[in-house]
C-alpha cells in the first residue's frame, strides 16, 4: 500500500489529460498490481489477434540459440525478463551492460543469454539489489516508421476506464506529460458503450497513423480494450505502439497489470505470477495474510489497520525516527499472526526497537497482550518493544504485560506521542 502510493504509474499523464477532475492519491488503497513478464503479455495479446513481433522465451542459453534459429533472419532483439523499467540501460551483477540488446545470429543469442540468465539486473527501478533474470525473450527486430504510446487503465476520478495516448512513443510518459502536456490525449470511456469505431478511429487519427494504417490501428485499440475488460486488467500499457516500415501496427513492448481481486476468475493469468521478482519477505507475509513492505529505517512497526499503520509511520517520522517497515496485521491480530509479524521484523538486522500500535476493537486488548507475551517469551526477544494498546479490556492488557518475566523488555502505554518521545 505504501509503495503503491509512492509510485503511481501514469499519474502525471492522467492529471494532464483530466484537469477538470484531478486524480486523488489514496494512501490506504489496497495494492492491485499483479505484473506479468513481457513474453506473457505478448502471448496474451497475440491470442486476441493483436499484432506483436514474432518471438519466444528461452530459459537457458541453449534454448536461446534454438529460439533464434526458429525466428530466422539475422536481425533480432534479446530482452532480459525482469519486472522493472529501464532494462535497456541496466547493468547485471556480473558487469554486463544492457538488458535489451540487438543480436545478429543464434550464436550471439546464446552468448548474450549466458551473460543474462541467472544474474541480477540492476536498473533505476530495482534499487542496488537488482532482480534476477531467469529467462530472456527473443523477438524479430522490426523497424518503425512511427512510434506511439497507448495505455488503457482505470481512473478513479472519472470512475471508469480511460485511454491515455501520445504521439511521443518510446519515451517515458511522465516525462512527456511534464515537458509537453499537449502531446497527451486522454479519452474517457463509457463502460456501458465501450470503445466504439468512432472513438478508436478518432484516437488513431489524432495520434498520427498513416491513412493506410488507420483501420488496423482502430482494431488494435478496440482489441486492447477488450483484453482490459475481459481479463480484469488495471493497466495495459503499450510503449511503443508502432507503425512499421511495411505499414503494420505492432505492440513492440507491453506492460500488463491485473486486479488481485479477480484471481478467482483469472486463474491462468495468476498462475504466471513470478515470485522471484518480488521481495521474499513480502511474499512470505502475504502467505500469512499480512501486508508487509520493508523500508529503510530502524524502528519496526506492527499495527492493525492500514490507516493506523500509515499514521503510525507519520508520527515516527515527525518525532525524528525512521520506520523499518509497513506492517498491517489487519483484523487478525492473533498470537500466530503476531509471531509471524515479529519474525519478519526481527529478520531485519537494522531494527533496534519495535513499536506495536494496536486498537483493540473486534480483537480485545487482553487477547492481544496474551499473544504479545507468548511471542516475547518464546522468541527470547532482546529487541526493546514499545506497545501502545487502546480499546476493549486495555487495563487488563496492561496488567498482563506488567507481570511478564521480561517486563523490562516491553513497555506498554496508551499515549502514542509519549511512546514516541520517551528515551
């Protein structure tokens, strides 16, 4: 949730195109952002008869050589399959530069695949840890006469889908929105009517497709919207959407995100999830029903409720501290959940103290105190714990913690500001 609020794709573009109803940032919003690899996206688009370059995925250097042979020709592109932007300018942990490279033979495909597969690619989006590349996507190289940008996404302000397009394709859309806002075309879509022929044709003409490609571009836009609706996508981003030198419309690169709430009816798509591209602690937390995001500070946070968790981190910062994580227990502040939460927090060597901020509503404070006591005693915890409990049976909770054998390790308070400032 915190990460989503800090990194909202296309925010600048939507604000530019929808000035009368600006997009509002909601910090407590649930994350809904399953991302799939480019080769998966291309395969899905191709199943809807949307034009994509001919290509296939390879999970080893030998496979890369074979895929390149199948494609044929002597002009191809090899792309590291890592869920991050800026791959072309990235650097692998072995010193090899560039996650997107032009190749001219199957032998070269094998050589470059050896440099990519099994190594971490570090880009402007991955941070210094990088993300592991487990496969490469090899495609025929197509030459574009024109490059455009097109995305279909949900807009909270208009409470419906929008199509964001630009004639400045192949570039960072937020940079385009900032430097040349007039280049952004935003079209609201009536969810009951969908993308009509007139709407799609108008977008294609405004973008600047040549006359012989207008109908092909119109069909592509409508099919992209169909994918968006039928597959419960939250975003379909094509950059670039190209008109090739032989007057074909192709999606050269695609980024697709899907609504986590639709997993029950999009099981095939969600089976494509690549957990190796996600933070291991966050994956482990999700398996136990916890919302956890690691941050860079030294004060561990354990809170129930996303809004209270955000407020807790704000208060820590206001008082000169730095939160080490966002952790929302949700409504299930059980001893088991508290144990898993402490395991995650204490696995970070930077953590020097843990702040527990619980509102006992549905779950009573004394029940939470029992869970806290069990965890502290079973883990033989040495990290100081400051627990702020409020709600039902709070006095009983204070009594239970005060009787804890290692009570000097745990301080309980019902004053949040005092708990933040006490030495």
